[in-house]
C-alpha cells in the first residue's frame, strides 16, 4: 500500500493560479506600455525622455496582448475548475488561494486589456 501526499496537488494549483494572475497582469501592463501608460504617466505629471522610449514597444503589443489573454484564459479556467473539483473520501484538501484576490487580479488585468484594445479604436476621437 502506497501513501500519496494529497497536499502537493492543491499547492500546485495555488501556484498555477498566482502565476496565471501575475502573467495576465504583466502582459496587460506590457501591452499598455506603448500607448496608454505614457499618456497616464504624463497626465500624472511624470515626465522624462524615457517615457518617449516606451513607444518603441508598439510593434510587440500584439504579442503582449496574446500572452496576457492566454494567461487570463488559463487563470479563469483554473478558478472556475477549482470550484467544481471536490475532495476524495479520506483525502486532505488544502484551501485554495483566496478567490477574491485571484478574481480581483483577473478582473483588473481583463479591464486593462480591454482598455488597451479599446484605446486603439478610439484614440483618433481623443487625440
């Protein structure tokens, strides 16, 4: 009879959720870095030559958006999949990462990606 450690699987799921949220947020910030981020920084009073250099990231914006969407899709899948899974009989189940924290990160990153995609379509109206 072999004894398995049932605590390893939820920890991996917890790590995967946090990595998916971090990847989604990092991808969203990277996607915003060429267009929206310089505008926001300038409107907050932050200036400098380095802000102008952020526009050099514009050719990479579709890759950043794609990576962020993949991370967000995986993050949402992990959150909703973990709600459906149940513990087996006599198994130790660890509590997953706080749903509120994960969902807040996913929603924030989704809003940032939506703003990035919407900014390209509506930029001519504002500028």
